[in-house]
C-alpha cells in the first residue's frame, strides 16, 4: 500500500459515490406513500425545548462531533490548505456542507 496517496485516490471515488447513493435514497424515500408524515414529524419542533439550555449544549456538542471538530479532523484538513485559502471561508463551508448532508440524511430516514 502506498499510504495517504491511496486513501486520497479512494476518497476521490468513494465520497461522491456515497453522496450519490444518499441523493438517490432521498429521492426514493420522499416518493413513498406516507413520506410526508415522517418529514412533518422531523420538522415539527417542540417549541418549549428551545428554552432549555441543556438542549442547546447537546445540539452544539453533537454538531462539534459531527463535523469532526471533536476528533481533531480539522487538523487533517489544514494539511491540504495553502496560505491563499481563507481559513474562515473553509471553517464556514465545512460545517455548512456537513449540516446540509445531515439534513438530507435525516429526511431520508424519517421519510421511510
């Protein structure tokens, strides 16, 4: 095996394929007969929970672990950054893309 270069080449194929599988699964899930009931349940919050500080702490903790910040993945991302890349830009885009994929996956799950 050739180490990191092999992983990079595998990820160039596997990550887009995985995203394609998720998008196709999403399309199939939302086309099911009672998908709207699950989606409605997913996006119907319990408004009283928004006043609970513990809920906000758990949500922020989940987001930190989900983006990989809790695992130090951003250190790995930083290896590929050049000085000309905007740290703030990538520090914003990465969590936003992560949250979009999470919403897509959650909707896929709740629609089934």
